[in-house]
């Protein structure tokens, strides 16, 4: 709040006073043991004046504390009487005004929309027609949605994967506990570990038996969804979410010690960044060759085969890795603050 | 004839399933304590879903889709009882006020009661 006593003693004003009283500054204090009686007399006089100043200063502090207390009491009284009523009133008025405003906006927008299912709708243009008619031929993907999101609109999907990655990084910045440079856990980490041990059921035999049967199934199903995205239902986002759920189930059943053997913070960063940069580089190549009418090594292949549809299966795998890592990172960070 | 039998079976199964679902939902909202609610919710996602999905299988006939529905039933029966068990265990772990919420019968109290009963029998015998 203000200067405390040691600060005051070394302040310019106090040193000036002491110099005025007999030339005893802070440096001289250390030497005063070897000095004669006269010097020590002046030193005690300086002490006296300093004590007087200190008493004045403390009185001023007490007055300030009293003033602050009165101010807080005043604010509290105002808040509990008029302030509460005012905020309640404001809250009700604002709630009604905002709700009515949003309703008017939405209803007027809905009234402007073209009728549902009409053939003249702006959505029924040559773009959708081309996707449906020539999508399989051009992209090689039997699943038209996969062909759309990973070939025609691949740039958009890159943005979506980046959004996921940025969300995970933001949560990391906000929630990850700082580690000490020598690698030992800090006290906050130990506290989080203790809380986790207390509140999360661990070594549950029923869950472990169930998980040892289910986790391989779930991971297999997730991989099937990833690899099968261009042939049937599935794709990067769905398959990755399933794989992330499997990892979270494994973590819940067997604890952090077991998952740390294959999934740490390092794994997360390497896999996410590698997947995203693979996506960016491969799509950059495909855009470059496509825009300049150059021959490309990426061909649609035979639709319906596993290795077909050009880049789509590999991009599905990249997106799935990002989604899986993000889900797992969210879970571990919100639970313990670390991976 | 077979169609009528199938229709009746389907109606019976889905009706029973709906009864389970409704009682489960009512229980979840009417009960006050977490474990009682869990008891109601457990009916909902085991028996209720089983009966509804069996009704769907009977209605659509035995095709490849109904085989998939059987796999879904197996998955739900593997997972939802375990999740219920975990929720119950969590409630037991973190609730400090457990004795007020219910009568706790664990191994210690049972053995304590047994020990308390045995001396009285001996006294009567003596």
C-alpha cells in the first residue's frame, strides 16, 4: 500500500534528516561501533527523531485504514440496498429487450427465406448438381460427403482441423501446470495428483475387465471409420472422436501410469503437428498442380477400392489423428492439468 | 397370419419398453438422492433399450441390420451397467454425508452386529 518502515529508513528524506542531525547515514551506522561517544550521541538523537516520524507515519496509516474501512462499509451498504434493486431492474429490462431484439431479427430472417424444397432455391445451383453428378468420377470417393469436404472444399477442412488444434493449445496454455526445469513435480502438481487419486475411482476391477475387452474393439472401430471414410459412412472427424473415446476409457480404467507409456505431451505435439503439416503440404501440392494444369501423381483411382480417391484416405487419417489427440488432451488437461 | 403375430409381438415389446422408459424418466426426475436416481436410470438404459430394440428387430425382420442392432444391444449392456457402477462408486467416495442420506451396510457394520449378538446368546445360554 505505502512505504513500510525499512523503506522509510532508507528513504531520501530520512537520510537527509540524519545527515542534518550529525552526519550519520546508513553506511555510517555500520562503522559507528568504532567511533567515539560524541558520534554515538548524535546517532541516538537521530534515532529519536526517526522514532517520532515513525509514530506519525503509523498514525497516518491507521487513519487511512479507518477511511478505507468506512468506504467499504459505505459501498456494501449501497450495494445491498440500492445497488441490488438497480441491477435487478436493469437485468429484467435488458433481458426482455435483448430477447425481443433477437426474436425480431430471427423471425424477420426466417420470413425472408425461400420456401423449403422449391427448385428455384439458391442452394440448388450448378455446384450441388456437379457434386452429385460428377463427384465420384472426379474425386474417386464413393462417399460424396468425403469427396466434398476433403477434395472440393479441402481448404475449409484444413481450417476446421486448425481450429481444433488451436483450441487444444489454448486449453494447454490455460490449464497445464508448469513443470520445474529439473523435471520433478511441483507442489501444485502433487496436489492435483492427490485430488485425482481421491476423487476418481481407480483400479476398479469391473471397469478394468470391461475396458480390456472393449478398448481394442472401440479403437478398431475408430480405425475402420478412419480408413473407410471415402467408401462408406465414417471419416476423419467421426473415426477420430471414436478413437479418442477409446483412449479416454483406457485412461479411466488403468490410470495415467499406463497411458504415459504411449501418450505423453510429446506424442500429442508430434502427432498433431505432423498431421496438420502433412495436410497442408499435400493439399498445397494438389492445389498447385491443379491450378497450373500440371500433371499430378495424385489420381482418383478405382472408386470403391481401399487405396483410391487420391489424397482423401490420407487426409482422413490426418484429420482423425488431430481430432483424437485433441479429445484426449482436453480430457487429461481438465482432469489433472497434465498429460 | 405371420404378419399379425409379428405386429402383436412388436407392439408388446415396444409397449413394455416404453413402460420401462417412462418409469425410468419419472424416477430420474422424482427421486431426490443420486443413488435412487441411478436405480431408476439403470432400468432405463438396460431393460428399456433392450425391449425397444428387440421390438425394432421384430418389426423390420431378421436382416443384416438387425444383426447390427444385436451388436448395439451387446455394447449397451456391456457399458451402461459399468457406468452406473462407477457413478455409484463416485457418489460413495465423495459424499461426506452418506450416513444421513441412507443406511450404510458394509462388512464392518455386519461383523460388528454379529459380534454384538454373540455375547448375548452366550449369556442366555449361561
